[in-house]
DNA sequence: CGCGCTGTTGAAACTTGTCAAAGTTTGTGG
DNA sequence: CCACAAACTTTGACAAGTTTCAACAGCGCG
C-alpha cells in the first residue's frame, strides 16, 4: 500500500479526455445525450487520472468535490469503522461511477482503491449539477444512476440478510459474469481482480469459507477455479443453487 | 392485509397540503429553501394520502411516478424474491422519503407498508425534476438525500456483514433512539412499530434470535422491554456492545 | 371470551468462524 | 533470471453462534 499523501506525483497522471469519443457512452453518464449535449459534457469531464494497482482514488474523510467514471480498470470501495472492522461495499468496473456516497455530507465516507491499473474520468460535481439543470436528459440519467445504486445496495442487503455462504458466492459469480458480458467479455471465463479475503468481506464471510465454497463448486463441476481464473461450467446449476 | 387493488376508496383519502406550513421542513425536502422557493414547492406537493396500518403505499412492480414524504406515521419497505425469501430493507419515519428505488427503472422495486396509521405527501417525480432544474438549493438537497440513502445502505451492509446478533440489535435500537430524538421524542423510551419478525428480517436474523437478544439485554439491565415498549436504561452499555 | 397472532424459551442440529499448518503464487532485489 | 520473502490460498479439526423445531404464554381483536 502506498504512503498516504505521496501518490500524486507520478501515478495520478492527468490526461485530456472526451466523452464524445469514448466507447463507454452507453454504460456511462453520457447515455442518451445528443451531439450538442455531449459537447457540453466534454467541457466538464476534462481530466483523467491513472491509478496503479493498490492506489487510493479517494479515502474516507477526505473532502468530496468530484465523482469519477471508470474508464478502464477495476475498483473496490470499503468502509472502515473505529473498532477496526471493515467491509467491502462494492466492486466497480468500467463505466460505473465512484463517489456518490460523498454527496450527502461533502466528505467521502468510504475508500476507493484500484484493484488493477486503472483510469478514471474526473467529474467535478458542482459542474455536473450546473449542467444537469440545463440538460434534462443528463439530470434524468444521473438520478437513475443514483437510484440504481440504491437498488443494487438493496440486493446486497438481501444477499447478506437471507443467503447462505454458497448461495452468496453463486450470486456473486453470476453478477460478475453478467457485468462482464455487458462489457463485451466472456460470460463464462474471467479473472477475479480481488482476493478471497475481499470477496469474503463483501459477502459477509471469512476468507476460508469463500475458499471452501470455491472448492465445493469445483467438486460439483459448477466452475473451474485456478487461483483468480474462473470458468463457469454450469450457469443454470449456479442459478439453482442461488435460488435454492 | 387488505385486498390488492381495493384500497383507494376509503383510506387513501386525498388532502390539500403545503410544505410552507408543515413543521417538518428541516427534516424534509424543503430544507434550505427560501419563502419564494417554498411557494413553488407547495404547488408541486399538493396532495396527501392517509394510510391505515397494514396498507401498502406502493408495491413492487407497480409503475413509479412519485416519491412520498412521510408526514406522520411509520413505514417499512421490503423486497421479495421469487423463491419466497424476503427482507425488510428499511424502516422509515416522519420526514423521510419513500420511493427513491423506483427512479432507476420507473418501476417500484420494493413494497412500502404503513406500520401504523400514516400520512404521506405525494411528490410527482417529473415535477420535482422540473423544479429542481429551477431551484439550485432544491436540486442540491435532493441529491444529498439520495446520497444519504446510499450511505445508510452501506451502514446496513456493514451491520449485516460484520456484526453478531446482539451487536446488530444494539445498533438498531441506538439508531431508532437517535432518530426519535431528532424528531423531538424521548431518546430512551419508545414503542416499536414492528414485530420481532420484521426486526429480524431487517437485521438478517430469525425472530427467535431477536427475542433472545432482547431478553439478554433486559437481564443485563441495558433495556427494559415490555412487548413493543422499550426503555433504554444504559446507552453507553449498548454502544460498547455494538463497538465490541 | 376465545382464537389467532406475536413473543418467549429450551434443546438439538447445522452453518460458519477460528485456529493452525502447509502449499502456492507473486513480486522484489540481488 | 533466480531465490527468497511476503502475501494469498487451501484444508482440517474444533468451537461458537445462529437456526430450527417445538411447546407454551400473553395480548389484542373480533
């Protein structure tokens, strides 16, 4: 893990960016905008940051002023409480937004960490609010994105509150598969970017339990695991397991 | 439980309302607005609905077009999945907003049920978006409310993912106490509006576990329980238990 | 006034966590 | 490019916590 304040020099490189020639439009904030509107959004989303694996995009407690769109890479967000407990609250991939939690108090309430070398577009929030007062479509879409985050969280609450270990892991794998698919990758074969411990933290399980569940899925021929590499062999089987 | 479509006649009575003479302003949507802005909000939030205990404000799957501000009463929201599992995702009280989950897909994704006779203000969402493009303060506040919901959900995920039964119940009681306090009620004495089963569902526990935890708290002198009536006798004790 | 819903309590079963040890991979520096 | 250390993963045995099943008590509504 890099030292706290010393990251900006080399790795947080700033690059010119433009939504209008980004291939993530339909996954990201520009969804539904026309050419003219897109040009205005371009002015706003003018900088990119690169992060190396392990670097923090932001930390809990830091002042909030921007949200971030992931252009490439993979992140986790986690919350830490006083007594040392912590939990991964989400894994974010290409096209997803980071930082929405900071809007309420104008202070970030979680940490966002790159799980692989990544690139994000910085979206100054005050400017986004200005622009979304102008562009109805943008406003509407942004509200939907926030609401989708709430719905997603309810899904996680459901998972944590009602599912058993193997059901949780099955749900997790199917969710990843579906999100990879939406991004044009194989639904059945991918590399996990996170450790067993991080998966466990997200799913409310200990890493040993996650490991055992992986082994069990493999024994049953549902998946093939080789460390971080996962191949899903029997999607319906996983679904049935999840539904129980 | 009332029959599905037959509730509108008697109980969903519609009443004229006005934010400008509502005593919940600082807890609710009008927060931070000036007189002129408040007048515009009044035009928008023009109807109230009364609900009897047990009635649904909306159901999962219904088309979304309004959010609701609770004027008086107490609600729960819950999600139901195919295999019959369900979970309470939240308990809402005076001044809190219901329906934010429906924005993303324009379909409600959970049920909202009154746990006591209640009254809500209906806020047509399209009009709220229109007005929040006009009134910067309203826009900002609404974004904060949505973001606060996300932060709250992260707190619940933390609770479900890392806490043991008694810690969860302690956290739950302290949270209720704090919210009652914010509304001018006693921090130490209140009536639960929900059953042990509903508490359990929210906390990811079985009702028996909730009941046992209540008994244990009572034995240890932390609280006095008489059915739904709770007196908190030792707040620091509960806090310590929660922090562990 | 009694029936049903809600809550309490006990004992046994089950799931997951804890602790421990050993194997594997990754990354770094020589 | 290899060697070594650190980080991560797997597996087993046992402990702890929670659920399940069951019986019963109490309150409240009709």
